[in-house]
């Protein structure tokens, strides 16, 4: 890999990790909310 | 940079997102939300949100599986050649796994958080689109658009069942409306966009049966749409507000399909009536489902019967 390719590789990896982390956080909050709501049923 | 280096790169997350067909998903979310809001009964906002999220995830998952299966076909058509898979920006296996993961997750979450009947219909919708339509019937019959319309017809039904927990006439009618709306909507587009489906061996109606037959079929579905769109009102599933709006919208649909049905396009034709019908068909669906929701909310508030 050339330095440019390596930089691009890192950039994509970082962006993917950020999106995945955000999604995980979103689902943690959503599952918490669902659990609270369903416990009240 | 050679092609092999390009495919070894991890795919950009935007390509995963593009694979879920966000444009189609907007209509799916809208009709699903309308079904949910128009259904009688109460659903907690968090559960309602989850139901819509699951419908969107399921639609995304089946769209990914559709493009995984059709990547070679897409490569042969100008309109689709730049999608992530035919353009070589992503591995086939990654797309397949992503599609399966989205589909399974959407059904599981729907079942656990909302209900297993809604989850079962969601699973049926995914299998219907990804397997029955994409893999089996689309490459085999010029009725593929009619069959494909079935997959777009599921969202409002799932949204409705998420609230009520049972299947009655109303969710089935919402299904029927989109089912009969899709063929004239798509064929109007197919008449003025000369696509290269023929080149890749997909038997689209205008190519196989000819323009004349396609125009007549557009009219047939537009006629059927009038009574079908009015039936929710006729069986007292909705109020007068919806009934009058549905009749007016469907009659206008029929009026716009008449010139399309009885003309023949010559060389250099601007295809004005076809473009008008296509543009109106989108407005029609939005207005019809909006009327359904306004009608239901107005009756819940007791403004009028």
C-alpha cells in the first residue's frame, strides 16, 4: 500500500467505527426505553 | 490503483447505507407510519417508534439482499452500474451478510418489542421481496411489477397490526391500495424512461407485451383503484373525510390515465401525459394516506363522524 492508500484505509476504518459506535449507543438507549415501557404493561 | 487493491479496502460506510435504498425507505416509513397512526387503539410512542424502525430496517435488509442477488444485472444497466456492488466498492459477501443481519435483527426486535404477529408479517414481507420477487419471479415474468408491488404494500399493514395485534379488513385494504397503485405508477415511468432492462434479460411489460398492452393495463388498474381506495369508507372503516378525498383522488388518477391509455407515442414524443400521470401517482399516494391519518385523528378527537 502506498502512504495515500494507507491514509484512506485508516480514514474509512475510523469512520466505520464511529458509525458503528453511534449505532450501538443508540440501540442501548432504545432497548433501555423499551424495557422500561414494557415493564409498565 | 488496481481493482484488487480497491476491493481489499474496507468499504465506506456510506456505501452500506446506499445499499439499503434510502430513497425507497422514505415511502416505506411514510406509509408504515400512516398505518400505525390510523389504526384504532393506543401504542406507546417508544413502541411505535420501534415498530417503524423495524419496518425501515427490514426494508433496508431486503433492499441489500436484492442488490446482492442482482449485482451482475445492475452492472449491465446505465442507471444502476454505479451502485456499490457493480462498481466494485464492496465485497459481495459483505453485502449478503449485511442484508441478512439487518433482516434478522428487524424481525427479532419487532417480535420482542412490539409483537410476534407484526414480526411474522415483516418476515413474510422480507422473504416475499428478497426471495419470491427478486430471485424467483422478477427475471421470469412480465407481471414482475404487479408481483413486486406486493412487497411495497406491506408497510402500512405492519404499522396497523403493530397497534391492533390482529389482522382485520382495514390493514388488508391498505395492502390492496398500494398493490393496485404500483403497476400504473411504475409502467407510466417505464413508458417514458427507456431503460436497458431488455439488455440484461429482465422481462419488463412495455418490452415484452408492447406499449399498447401496457397502456391498456395502466387503465385497468386505474379503474380498479377507484372502488378499492373507497372501500375503507364503504365498510365504515373510515369517516367521510377519507371517503370523499379517496374518491376525488382516485377519479383524478383515472382521468389522467385515460389519455395515457388511448394514445400512441411517435418519434420524438415528449411523453407529457405519461410524465403527468407518474408525477401525480406519487402525490396520490401521499395525499391518500395523509387523508387516512387525518380522518382517523379527527374521529378520535370527536370533531366529526
